[in-house]
C-alpha cells in the first residue's frame, strides 16, 4: 500500500471515531473530511467536484424535508397507526404492510388541482393533466406543472415555446441559417461556456454563437456519447453519436434547441459491434477492419473501402467515410 492509501484509511477511521464520540451524523462529517483528504492528496478541484453526487444529496435533502413535514403535520402518526392495525399485532407483517402501502401511494401519484380547469370548461384526465398546451378553450393555454404535473424546468420551457408559437406564430428555427457565419468557429469556441457579468461592457464577450456552434447535445450528455469532430472539407464540426456509450436517457433530445431534435437517434452513429448495429435503426458505420467499414444509409447496409474514391454514398451521408478516416 502507498503512503496515501494508508493515510486515507487512518483518516476514515478517525472520521468514524469522531462521529461516534460526538454523535454527529457520519455523512455530514464525511463530506468535509473527503474534501480535506483530496486537498492533501493534490486532487484537482474540478475532478473532485465532478465526482460529487450532487443529485443524490439534493434527493436526500428533499426526502428529509418531506419526512419532516409529514411528522409535523401528524400524518406520520396516522400512517404508522394504520399499519399497526393492518398487521393486527403480528410484528413480522409490518415491513410487508409498509411496502404494500408505499406501492399504493406511488401508484396513485400526485394530482393537479383541476378546479380552475373545471370552472373554465377545460377537459383533463383524472389527475388533472392536459393532453397538450392548447386547452380547447379560446385564450386559455397551459404550460409546465399545471399541464404535466411535477415537471422539470426544461419541460416548462418547451411548453412555453410551444405556446409562443401558437399565440404569436413565433418560429424559433427560422433564424438558424441566418446566424451561421463561416469563419467564426474559433471565436465561438473561445466564448463558449463563459459568463459575462459586466452587463454594461459585455458586447464583445457575450456568447452569441449558438447558431454557428451549437453542440449542446455534446455538453449535456452525461455519458459523453455525443462527440464533435472536425471533418476536412466541412465548415462546421460534425456531431457523431457513439452507440456503445449511450443508455438512451434522452437528455440530449430534451436540451436540443431544434424542434423534435433527437441527437441520439438523428446523428450519424459510430457502432462498437455488429450486434449493436443490428439492434439499432440509426444511420451510421462500423469499422470492420483497418481498410473497410460497414455503413447503413436509408436502411441499406453496405461494406465500403476506406480508400475508395467513390463510395456510392449520397452527399449528405458521405460524412461516414470522412469521419472514419479523420484523425
């Protein structure tokens, strides 16, 4: 074992001891202890933060807050009393009764207060959800939580965009071609991801290049399954979807600024194996050996030589050969 590994074990034992001695929650003391150990070990801050389970922590805090609310409202006592009565004095049945009641509650789910819809004559399902942003009543539209139930911010934005299109006939895609400016790729990449806080003097540093360099699907993919590659002869980077790294979470489709865009389905796909290619309907390619690759175009699969001048592929799909030989 290295010195650092021995130090980590000693540090872990010390944290356990302090937690037992001072009656402090182990998780609360473990988090700062991990940061201190990482600082001693020289772990870069970005790497440390990248591995921090932010979503899990937020979930735990949300559950703790909800349970505290349940306790304060007296619902917990009612719930436990009902379980004990259902078990009829048989202690071994309590876990099973708890599991059953939890399943029932989860199956019922959350509902929307539909009294406003009922008063306006808007049709909805039994949970108060609407089928679309258009309610069927003139001048009444629904977006976000009041249409879907508990929804994400991205879903609410998508609904708002749909409502704007319907009310004001706004086309969010019609400026895409106008915004594309050849020769600005390097400038856009330099500004990408930067945040200008100087609102008065930010005209030269604001990132306004989304029409030229989008690649949002590359940034939001948690598995890095969408990759931007520079292809000789093409002005813009091309996004390649790596099938073997994708679990089809749909995150790229949610954040895609183009209407009905699904990068994990639409983008040219690099397959890792013959079986992966057979199980997918995506257009893409598979390296057979050093000199040949198999490509699927419009549902047709063919084997093409890397050195072939004319692959017989349509112009818009000739990218497969370029991508396969690009460094």
